[in-house]
């Protein structure tokens, strides 16, 4: 989510540092492409060139290569706070134009900091969260702090996630940096040093790297790198951190993963964390829209529709609000019944899905309010909605949705818990407990992926040879099963169908024969006893049974051929913790069948034609 890069070099060591940074940004453009900008220090001044648009088009207008100076920082943006615009593009500067800053991440307390800074006379030029850091640094510089100390003081006030690089005119050969949650890598050269979000940015110039860790701050000069822990002051021994990268440029763009899809599956803990950090007052506004609506419709397509079914479950079972979920392409069935006071919740990763957009327009024309959930700021559906709650998944390169699904679900659960709080449909202590579990979800997902990936790969060795497969679940397990089956179809080209497990006896079980694979989604809820009976039925017909089960469900392990044990948590969190396992199963099955999971046949990332 956003790409940052900077270089500082000795005079004449690198020809045209600005041109180098522009090319570095092109290698990071997959992280964001809403806007782009560069800043440098030259003759005691900060030079900034930036604008809305992709790198190539903004470069044609601005001539990035002509930016002077030997210390340059750059940024390519994926908008999170503030729509894509020239003003919201990075780098951001302070009032006195003595500081320039680029940032990847989300500053949770930026409104609080901004109000205090405005009260002290600071003037803001953008809607972004990032700009507060530039003004904070300026504030401490004006109090007499030296540049590095002013930078550290400013960072100590920031809450959220960040990879930050800053330049200050009084230290023209220095780039200051800080990191928490968002990635940050130092590239070490001879008479020059880089800092960037990802290794591919500077791989052409150096393969020697140092990975910056959470809560670390420091600076680079052309000949020196300094890192310390922000809280303890302990200085990092760089000799123990130095690594040599042997990846190709293509491998580096994927962080060493063979495919973007696998990289994005592994990015889910970070995407979930970023989304949690980005939740603001719009959650309460969304909850109020829901509980005050005459009727609530939910519409989406593909993976987002499965997220919509999760929302349908949440609203009914947690907030006691009946909903009408509909596939976006079938919206015409409902338009005659839409009235003023109704609410349509439209879910779209891109915000451009044509069927969902058409549903939004038709419902809006008939008087319904529109609440959008999207990953792309200022895209078509958010622009035409009354309110949008944004996920913070960042760009998703692989066609099959992974991190965008789990972040959509997180936003949904956070919104429904607020609705349950406002309409008193759930006990206060239960809401508090679920919110705590929601905060822990990124860690649970990370642990689950790390623990089970190798085992899932071994199960894919069996699955990839099959022609058909069932995914069965009950309750909240049904949309999870549907998403798992869709992934297997999308990228491994294996026919897969998902059903409510209780429905399997009403037809689907007729296809089950020896070693027919059936995967069960088993949650720690009131349905577990019944689904155990469904597993037994399939075993009696010699099916090959695979189960995702809570780790303490010993009785299931006795009847399943293969079981993947998920860490114990409330079943309402399961769409976020179970789904990555199903993504991995589809991924490894596709690879073993010789297919490219990033580019499945006949599919596009965003469907923009009906």
C-alpha cells in the first residue's frame, strides 16, 4: 500500500539521482498508482514535483528527471486518506518548506494531531494523514531540536502503521526514516545508500540490504547508516543484519515468491492490520445507516458477493437485522420493490464492477441510500454512494481475490459490532470480547498460514489430480465454502461446488463415490454436531474427506482422512482465519497442474462490462 524510495549519494557518484528515483518508483508502481511525486534538497531549498496520475503521465507533465540534488525521496500512492489529487500526492511539506516527507501506512491519530497543530498556527494543504508528520517535525525544529531529535520526537507521537522517509534542509545529505508494520528496506552502496518499501526498487544498483524492523528509526547518508530502537535507544549492529540478495528483478518484485497470488496470501496479516488501523468514525456512520434503514439489501459479484453473504450472516445473527443479499447482475428482480428509506450495501474491491455499479444507480434512482465497501478511494461506486467504508488491502495484482476478501469481512464485522452496540442486540461484554478477538485476527491468520502451509501443499498433491470436489459447511461455514470452491475453479480449473452440508443429501451426494474429495468447513458453533453427521455420511460412501476444524475437535480427526486444525477463536472470526487455507489449497493445486495462478484463463481482475 504505497511505495516509498529515497537515495542520498556523494556528488557525481550516481548520474541523475532524480532519474534513478523515478525508475525506482516504476518498479514500485504495483504498490500504488493514484499519484506520484519526488522531493529533493538543492541549494538550501526543498524542490517538490508531484501530481495525480500514473508515473509515466505525471513524468511527462512534470519532468521528474530534471529535479536537482543528490538527496531525493519519492512516492507512488495508493490512496487511503484523501482522494487521489495533486494536493494529496506525496511528498508533503511543512509550513516553512524545510521538511518533506513520504509515508506508507495509516496514522490512526492524525485528526487529533492535526487539530492540535492547527491550533498552533500550522496550515495544511492536503486531506492526508501523512502531512501531520511534516508539521510535527517542523514544530520540534522550531523549538530548537536538532533534525534527528526533532524527527524522533515527531515519530513518538504517531500511532498506527508507517514506513516514513523525510528530508530536512539543514541536513542536505541525510534521509531520516522510521518503521512500524509497513515494510522498509535499506540498500547499501559505495558512496550512496537507498531506502525503499521493497527490494526491487534499488536492485539494479545494489544487492546488499538491511531490513528495518518495527519501532526502529534512523538515517542514511551517502556513506553511513544508523539505526536504533525508538523506545530503548539500543543501536543496531548492522553487521548482523546485512544480507546479500541473489533474486532476479522479477523475483524481487514478488518479494521472492514465485507468484503474486502467494505473496498476497501471505500479505493478509498486514492487510488486516492496516484495515484495523484505518477504521474511523465512518464505522459508526455506517452502523447508523444500517439500523435506521427500512430494509437492508446487500449486493456484489464474485468473491465480494461471498463477503456479502458473510455480512448477511453477521447482520442477522449479531445485530438482529434481516437482510436481502442479491447477486449484482440480478438486481432488476428487486427494483420495483425498492422504496425511500431502503439501504443498499454495495461491496466491490475495485469500486468499478459494472453490475454492482448498475445496481447502485438503479437503487439510488428509486430513493435508496447507498453504503459502499471498497478498496479503491474515489472509484466509481464510492463516488456515487452516500458513505464508503474503505478496506486497506492495497493493490492486488493476482486476478483471484485474496487479501481483499478478508479485509472486506473485517470491515463488515467491525461495522456490525457497532450496529449491535447501538441497537443493544448483543451484550456489552460480548461485543468487547469480539472486538478484542478482531484485534488479534492478523496474528491468528499469520500463525495459521505459517503452521499449515506445508501440510496444505501436501493435500494439494491429492486434490490436483481430481476432476471434481465438494465444499460443505453450515451457517457461517457456507459462504466460506463458497469462496473456497470459487478459488479452486478460478485458478486450478477443477470443478468445485459448495453447498450447505445439510443440503448434500438432497441431490449432491449422488455423485459421491470412492475417493471423491469432500472438504468440510467445521466451525466452533452450534452446527458442529450436525456437520459431524455429514462427515460420517460421506465416509460411509468412501469419500475422501478433508476438514478445516477447530484444534480441540478430537472427534472429527477420527472420521476425517485429513484435518487442518485452526487455532481456537470465536466462530465469527472464521471467514478471515479459514479462508487463507482454502486460498493456499487452490494455489498449490493450480501450480501442480502447471497453471499460472496470477493469470487464470478467461478472467480479468475487474469486470467493467455487463
